[in-house]
C-alpha cells in the first residue's frame, strides 16, 4: 500500500500530460449571449503549436487545444508562446486597447513553475442575455428582447490532470445558467412571490387527479415562502449539475474529455451578486478595508465528515483497501488490539477504540493542509469532471466521493453605498496558497490609492499586483517572496471586480 501511495503522489505531480483529442463541443440551444449594446466577442486566442517530439498527431492536436487562453486576452501566437514559458512566467492581462471587460473588471494570470505542461486555469467574463421561454400563464410569449434579462458573469476554472474540463466549462457553464433562467424571466421581474406551480405546458396531457394520494391536510397547513433569490440560487445549482452529469459525461464518452476542474463563478443579476464555488478557489469582498468572505474551500479536511458518511453508508466504494475511519497517523500491524485515537463520520472530537484488522487499511481521508487527499489521490472534493478518475494502480473510482454542487453566497449591492475602492477579488488556489485575505486587502488599498478613482486601468493593475505578489521573483532556489519564502508554483488567475464607480447596476 505504501508503494501505491507513493505512486499516486508521483502520478498526481506528473499528470500534466495532455489528454486525448477532443473536438469542440456543440453549443447549447442557440440564443444571443449579450444584449445588442454589448461589444462583439473577439476571436479566441490561437492555440499554441505543439513542439517536435515523439507524440502522436492526436496527442499533439490535444496539446495545442489544451493551451487555448481566455478570449479576452487576445494573445497573438507570440504572446501565447510567452504565456506558456515556465521559466519567465510572464503575467498576462487584457491589452490596453480601450476595449475594457464588463464593469472595467481587472484580470491577470500566470502559468505555473513547471507543475504541469500548460496553464490549466481558464477564465470567462461575459454579459449574457436571457430571453424568457414562457409566461407564468403558460402561454408562450412572443419573442422580444425587451422582455428578457441580462446578467453579468465571471468564472474561474482551475483544471487538474489536464486542461480539457476547465476549457470546456469556461465555454459552456454560463450557457447552462442562461437555460436555467429562461423559465424565470417573468417571475423574477414580478415583485409578487413566485408561483408554487407553473401551468402545464400547452399540448401536454393532464395527469389523473392525485388527490387520493394526499394524507391529512393538517400536515400542509402552511406553505413555505420561496424568495426570488433562492430561485436564482437553484438555477445556478442545476446548471452546475447539468454541466457535470450531462454535458461533461457525454463529452467524456464521445470525445474523451479527461481531467476535472474547480469552478468559481460570480453572477450579477437584479441588484445582487451570487458567488458559486465548487473547489478550492476563493472569493472575498474588500469594502472600506473590511474583508467579507464570499466562499469557502472544499477540501478533504473541510468535507471529511461528508466523505466518511458516504464511505460508512456505501462500504463497497472503499473496496478492501480503505477505511472510512480517521486516525492521527497510519495504524501499524503491531498495534492490533491496542486502543488508539480515532474519529468517524459523526465526530468532531476524538475518542479511543480497539484496533482491529480492518483499521490497518488506508484511510479514506489522509494528510493535512494542502497535502490532504481523498483516497491518496485528489486534494479537492468538489468540482466538475473527473469522471474517469481512479485510485492509482487500482480500479476503485473516486468520482462517487466528489460533488459538483457549489455553495452559493449572495451579496446585495443595493444595501450599501460602494466607493470605487470596494472590490470583489476572485482567485484560484495559486493565489491563496501563499497570500492571506489581510494581505490581499492591504494590496487593494496600496494599489488603488495610487490611481485616480475614474482610472479604469486601476483594477487590472491591482490584479497584476496580486499575481506578481503570489508568484514572487526567480532566485537560485526557485520563485521567492520578499520574505524569502517560496512563492506559488501553481497557475495563478485573478479577477478584480469593482463594486462601485464604473460598474453600472441598472
């Protein structure tokens, strides 16, 4: 088992190879993705050319496709090669051409220090138009752009074991969200409470009267109140699930999309900001120097009890190799019959138990901090993809323990008068591995105070400063921070979204 764990760690570190080829996925049902006033989308940055070597043409094609960068970076072939340079690790931001991202959003990214062959992060920033599919009366509405809604969308996708899942999610997740919102357009625009049931779609036969199936009416003396906000949250949750269970599963079977990705998504709709996180990326609001957490990381440590409960309820998922119990360290054969500290799926504290033969199995959750792993393989517990992920040198699938559902937090912009220095910062774990929330807030104050409030480039400068601060500078012993600690060797991607000033909330 020890050799298997070592092999798993080695496999995890060296898994930067490109997955098999994958044609571009067909789009979801066609609809305009932006209102007429939105700027046309620029062509996607061209893929990098594969280097010479013994790779087969199919693998070379996927290697090129896996390094396409976000559209809004507008990288030339030469710029794409510089972005792919692990030695220089040049910071990439949208060009200063006068065409800004929505809300004058700032963005910066940098490739890893050799952890994987290409940058496996992806990003998306869009203005998405949603046209209502039906009215609450059940009568299909006449198509009219004036009846729809717009939402602003930002997404960071941190890929692992290849960039395919992250690239696919960056192209399609906002379209799934749009599809989920189509039935809600008229409901969200109506201040009255949402209807409990929507009318039957015309042409659909009515079911027989089910009233005989109902129990005593006293059980239903009151009706739960459902807010418009919770409808948007449900739409986002459903979109994540559809992206995972339908789109990615289908693409995996048809086009061999491998790997997975963490997903951090922000939506602005009707005065509120919705932050959805599935993985270990992070979002914080810095408002007048105050730090407001807008997400939490999902790791083997933070979700230990959920993982252990699943292992307890379905022991067949553990095979004969793992135990759902946690011990302070690996149990040794010589300790059979002794009493050792442990905790199970119901416990937050520790207790003693007599060591039995089954306790010699490898723990479902092992390690601490960034070294914590599920089944000695993966360090995150939520995200998209990973359908083919198995324990190294084993046939045990890990996917049953990984959830695609995000945690969604809501921030009401109308409840506070924001100034141009109030921002929402999104970052992949490459930023947060070496930077604290307080350090980010200090950088926000330092950088923004050096610019005029109406200077739209200030947010890109802030994103670049955050990336540079986490990357560090090259020295004899790798990339180092000013305090000589190791900088982040991971891919780093950062969005800075202004909450006041140039942002339009109408």
